[in-house]
């Protein structure tokens, strides 16, 4: 989970059923507002973040969210991977 000072951004991998259930729970939770899915596609046989566990990244880059929104559909995940390298995992 990444926080850029204004937005929380999270990359989630898993089975379709598990992701749907999780997203339903998130949308029903009053603590979440303006939930937006930037990419919704099946895994390409290899998990992008297979070695990761849940973590929190504090990112002072306030343009992180804007770059993801403006990236072409096929480039959002690559932009996320590139940008997250410059953030500090807490």
C-alpha cells in the first residue's frame, strides 16, 4: 500500500474470486472513498510481486497518483513498478 500524501494506492494480486470479494469489502467500508480500479486484468502466469508481503510505502512524490492515472492502459503496471522503487518501504 502506498500513500502519496493524498491518495492510498494498492496493487493487489490473487484469484478472481478473492479479488472480487476484497473489492466488495473495500467498497462497502465507509472509510474508503472514491475507490478507483486502474487495472483489472488476469495474471500473466507470473505474479509481479510474488516475494512481497503487505507493506506500507510512504512516498513524498505527490505526482505518483497522477502519473498512474495518465499512463496508457498497458503501461500502468510498468509505471507503478518504476515509481515504487523511488519510495521508502516502512
